[in-house]
């Protein structure tokens, strides 16, 4: 098959392709049913896992797709394609764990968030005392306007530009994207409770990874960076053992968000930090493979429209389909060229991880 043929057109096809590819490799799968959400057509949603290699292995590679739902087209395509092409061959004493669709609601609905408008990659916090984001507080009404008329958006953008002029573009990006826990109707909301996806991820670790002593994690994302390029975003600081391992594995692709090297600003409540807490005695190398799509301003505008549609206008608004297509395109450029580029990047990253398992 051509590389681009591995990428799905929708969540239902993505799941069917993944399960079929796993079955063709004679792999069993575990399906976790979502009790609180459904597809647009009222069909059930699932988080699926498959394991390649020795189940009791102490060394493992974990590959996660659809942490940010609509970004799942990329990760799902890579997971399915690598199964189809028999590219996932862990060395003796190791295993590969494939987690398909961590946020199946977002994947099925073409949304980055889950059914509660929560960003799964900001959800891993103590919700009794969540982190503060005072910068977001000062900009909240302009980041996520309740009205997206041209005049309103123009005024909101002017307010954001004032902040950027005073503090810099990167400070504005951090204010918006770091994560916030005060505005359920806002962007990058980390949730008010532990999400179903977070609970299921914890369960996957308990079932498949609790005894692992060496773990490499690749979490597949899209939206930031140059079109088709794959950056490996780590939260580890330069000079740390984990950063050095990542650099040795993935070379110049590796950039630290905490050190200001990355296309991503520092974040709160991430999967990275959660895994580190769950496995304190494990040698952990965790990075997000971020595949670039379109300019950041266009991605931001697509997110604002999606948020407005679902939080203020109602999902049946006359512009609902156009907005859905816009946010899908922002995180999934549905072209053969882009798919071939990101497939190549993903293969390089995963092959390097498999070699490092030795």
C-alpha cells in the first residue's frame, strides 16, 4: 500500500482498520468502552490496545494516538500502517504497546477536546487545587469569544495583540495554551475532574506497563510547526539524563518545551508528567511527535470557532459542518504529500525507538 492509504477518513474507519491490522498480525486487542459518549451517529466509542512481544517484558515502547481527538488521524494512520507493513518488531525481552484513540470522542467528533470540553493533555492535575493561569484570566473573554462576528473577532484580536506587544509572542502563546482550570467554556481547559480518558490511561499502565523498568513513549500530535515536519517535544531540560537519551535516539528533532526550544510552550497537567509520577523507578524517555500543519494563527482561529460552536452556538448551527471541516483541516491536511512526509518522520522516530530498546 502507499503510505497515504494508511490514513483513515474518520474515526469508525480508523478503529476498524486498526483492529483488522492487529488481527492480521495475530494480535489480541483489549477494548475499553466509553460509557458517557457516542459518535455523531450514536455509535459506541472505544479506547483499544494491542501488545506485540512478551507481555511480561521489562522494556517497552508505548505509542499513543488521539490524545487530542482530531489529531488522531495521524497517530492512527501510523499505528495501523506499521502493523500492516510489519514494522513493529521489538527486540527480545521487549514489547510494543499500541494505544489507539485515547480521546475517542474528540476523534469521532473532529474536536481536539473530550466530551466535557477538556484537553486531555492538561487534565493530569490535582483538581482540588488546580494550577493557576493568571495570564489566561486577563485574556479569557478574547481568547474564547461568545460571538465570532467579524467585528467581535477583530476587537478580540486587537486585545491579544496588545498583550503580545507588551510581553512577546511566546508569552501570549504560553498564556493561551499552557492550560487553565477556571473557564469550562474556554480554550485549553484542563477539566474540573479526572477524565474518562485519564482513568483509562491509568488502567492501561496498570495492566500493561506497571512492571516495566525501561519505557519509551511516543505520543502522536499535530498542529504546531512547519508543514509536514515532525518535532519531538520533550518536557525534560537539556542536560538531564532523559533529554540526553532522547537526543541520542532522535537527534535534532528533539526540542525541550521547558527550555524554550520547542514550537510548544510549557504546559501543565500533561501525560508526560503523569507517567513520570506513575513510574518513578522506571527509566522513562517521553516525547510527543508533533507534525506541523498550517500557520498557528489559522489553527487558533479554527479552535476558537469550534469552541464557539459547541459551547455557545449549539452543535446544530447552520455553520456547524463548515466549522467541523475547518478544524479537521487544521490538524489533518488531507493530502498525499503531507501524509507521505509525516509517515516518513514517524517511521524514523519509531525505528529509532525500537533500536533504543536494545
